[in-house]
C-alpha cells in the first residue's frame, strides 16, 4: 500500500509517500481502508518535528491518529463489525483489563497508546486498529467530517463531563477556531450551553459567526473578562475551556469565571506556566481541571450525539500525497476547524 512516512525528525519536507506492507491483522483488530485522517498540532506537527513529549518513534514512522473509512477485513475474534461498514477510529488505545480503565479514567491509564504516536498510524491506504476503538459512522457523514469528531469530539465530551456540565450552563471556549476548540464549542452548543467563543483574528471571528455562534469575542481585547461578564449578565462563566497555555489569555479566562466555576484545559502548546490567585480560587470554590484526552466512554457518548445530529467543522482537506503542504498550512494557524488528508 501507499503510506506517507518519515525517516528523520524535521520540517514538513521530511514526509514522503512510499510503498509499505499492509499492516498485519491481529485477532481483535479490524483493517480499515482509510478515507480520511486528521492533521493535528501535537500528534502530527510537534511529533514530526521531534518535540513530542511522549513519542519514541522507530523509523520509518507513519503518523495519523483519528481516521475514518470502510472496514476492509476483520480479525478472527471480532464481533459487531462487518466488511463494508463506514466507521471512524478513536485513536486512544488502552487495555480493557487495566483497573484505571475500568474505573472510567482510560485517559490516565499507564497502558495508553495513541495510534500514529505509539503505533503506526493512518497516513496510509490501510490501518489495522483494535475493534473496540472503531465506531459506526451515520449515513451521509463524509470520512473527513467523521475525522473532525473522532478524537476532538471525545476530548470535548470528556472536558464537559469532568467539568460537570449540565444543559443551560454558561461556557466560554478560548481559541474556538482550533480543531479541538471548535468541536468543544459546537458540542456544548448542541447540548444546550449558553456560549461565548473567542479568537484573535477578525476574519476568523467572522467564520465563527458563520458557524452559528451568537457571541464571538476578540481574545486579545483587554476588556475580555468584562465583555464576558456583560454578556453573561454579571455573573461570569460556569466553565471556561482554554487549551492554549497563553498567560494573558488564561488570566482573562480566570477573571471571567463564576463562583463555583471550572477552568478546563486539554493542551498548552503556547506555554506551560500560568499564575493562579489561590485566595480567589478557594474563596469562590472554583476548580482547575486538566483533561488529558478522551476515553472510550466519552467517545461512545459523543458518537450517540453524532447519531442525533451533532457535527463539527472541517476547515480544509488535502490529498494524502500533499501531507507536507497540510502540515505547513496547520503550522500557520489559519484553520477554523479540523484539517484532514483524504486517501484515494
Ligand atoms: N488532549 C487532547 O486529546 C487534544 C486533542 C486535540 C488538541 N489538543 C490541544 O488543543 C490545543 C489546540 O490544538 P488544535 O490541534 O486544536 O489547534 P489548531 O487547530 O492548530 O488551532 C490553534 C489554535 O491556537 C490559537 N493560537 C495560536 N497561536 C496563538 C497565540 N499566540 N495566542 C493565542 N492563541 C493562539 C488559535 O486561535 P486564533 O483563532 O486566536 O488564531 C487556534 O485556536 C493544543 O494545545 C493541543 O495540544 C489536545
């Protein structure tokens, strides 16, 4: 089969198409004929540059985490899937016998592996993946649209779950143009949140408005926290989601948090350290929650919502052979939503 591989860390040009073996099929795996695969910041760009904190690659390596396509073959022990099914893969693989997984915290399991990071990925015509990570895709949803939710939707659902979200609550998503941020915002809206989304750029704010968000604010505004309070009639936000790690933006988010509110983060690519006013945190009963990623339970709940109409957003697709170009595009942060590679 054709795959896009890399044999050394570096810039986007280290990615090259080459012919490799179709992956072998374990008894509890299915073989997916890949239709689309995500291009994300940490799992693709950072990993390809050699700066991923957990990845230990052996070269040649195939990137590609969440993907969607058609079931092409089924392992001997697999039930519940048929050849030809339209499916998408949740790329966080854990051992179902691990006590941490059984306690509902798969994302914290020491057995956690991510497809495309700890195993060969799906920048390829075929990927062999555990059957329990494979979800049925509703009719009419394209592979790229399925990819847009296959990881980000599960992370978003876990963020809302861990924060204790209930319909009607007030929620702010910072950097809501990002693949994850847009998905969290759209899921929260689908589930009945009162929502504010932010972006630095006027043109991207217009695109957020076009997605149906009523309250779109400038994340660089010095009055952001007050602007949020004005929209939320003085009280502040029950939940603020910030996956970015920018000190100024984090501080504005904390300033906008309501008493009893939760700040949630699943990423920090702009920086690792922020400041916290502990006196305000404890006296207002607020929480800061790190959500490493999704788990099979959050993926299952998220796909139930997809079957009820929840959708995320695809910014742009590139053919698999143009993976380098797709990496360069994501690097310049011009996307609103998920960028994918499509595979013939
Ligand atoms: N834990 C998980 O499973 C998981 C999964 C996916 C993503 N993530 C994390 O979520 C974060 C976003 O990743 P992504 O792939 O969704 O990102 P992405 O699509 O590449 O979007 C990048 C985002 O960063 C914002 N941004 C870029 N530079 C900025 C700056 N200097 N100041 C403020 N904002 C800036 C952009 O907002 P503007 O609109 O303002 O340009 C945009 O929202 C990362 O930290 C990533 O690790 C985590």
